C-alpha cells in the first residue's frame, strides 16, 4: 500500500503508512478543592470504595481512527485496496502499525458508505462497481446538484464566484500530479465550496457522499485502472470553465458543463 495517511503519520515498513496508536493516560489522583471537606471528613464510608478512574482520552483514539480512515479512503481511490478482495482488520492493523480496533472501526464506516461489505469471520470485501453503478451515481448527483447550481448562478454575485478561482486552480495543479487521491480531495473541496453558497449543510453532506462514491475506480475490462492523467486534466479544466459561466450567468453553459462533469467517465 502506498503512503496514504496524513502528514502526522510516520513510516513503518517500506511503502506502508504507519500510525502510532496513543496509549491512555493514567488517571491522576483527585484532590478536593480547598475548603471542600473530603468524604472521610464528612463522615462517609470510604474504606471499601474504589477510586473512580479518569475517563479515557477519546480524542487520541478518534485521531488514530481518522488517520486510518483517510489512509483507507486513499487506498480505495488509487485501487490499492483491490475491488473484490477481502481484508481482515488484524492484517491491516499490522500493516498500519496499530491494533485491529481502529482499523475495524474505520472499515465499519466504509461499510456505511458502501465502499466495503462485511464478510462474517473473515473481514471486509471491497465492493466491485461497474459502469452502470457509475451512471446511476451520475444521475443522482445531477438531480441533486444541477438545480442548485442554476439557482446559485442566478443569485450569487460575480465577485463571490471569483473568490472560488484559487480552489479551481488548485484542482488543475492536483490533476497535473497524476495522483488520483490528491485530485479526488481537491475536486471535492471545490464542489463543497460551491454548494456551500446555498446555505444548506444537509445538501453539502449528501452531495459530498455521492461525490466520494463516484471517485472509486471501476472494475472490469472497460476501465480497470480508473481515471487516467488526461481524464483528470480534462475534469479540472471544467472547474474553471464552470466558474466563467457562473460569473457570466450563462445558465445554458452552466447546465451543460455540470451535466458533462457528472456523466464524463470517471
């Protein structure tokens, strides 16, 4: 697996992202506030009571799980987690340098997103997708986003669209790297920023989930390796063209570009 974890991850075995799992901090003794009588002073029985442990620092646990989830999502986009293959949480945990627990939790999240499916007593199988699955996703995305884009094109002033230019240019630079994972994140960032202008957080969340699913590579003989370098560059160029059409309030061009952006082979 290629290095897919964030910059906070370190390297274990060659080519394998390594995430350091934080240990829980030992509970500190509880000291009564000054002027507050302790349980013994108040006359309460304390000889048989056990000290109440401090709560575990769940932030550290969540951080490890989040890093693993990011790494697994990257591996899905690049095809390093092969469609149809079954992966166990202990085996992946060993590759990442963590216990099986955060890997299993991350995989369960991916199962909710439709990327993997649970295989009892074995682990998780990466879902295989064909051209029909991608077409269905494109149709749903168009139904959700095209009306919103057209409404924004009528209402949002040109200077707000101009503020999106750096994000569109960032997708072009990401496409130039040829890295599908790098481009996928930049692509979703641009779309989230555009849709956020509608002021509907639920819309942004649902659209982002659909967008993420559309970025997983296809299987089968048609496009076994997913999108190529030229596909990424063409897709990124549509972002700048879309901004130009939005600034000009050219609704027909906006509609055509958004439709092409969704239905173009991913």
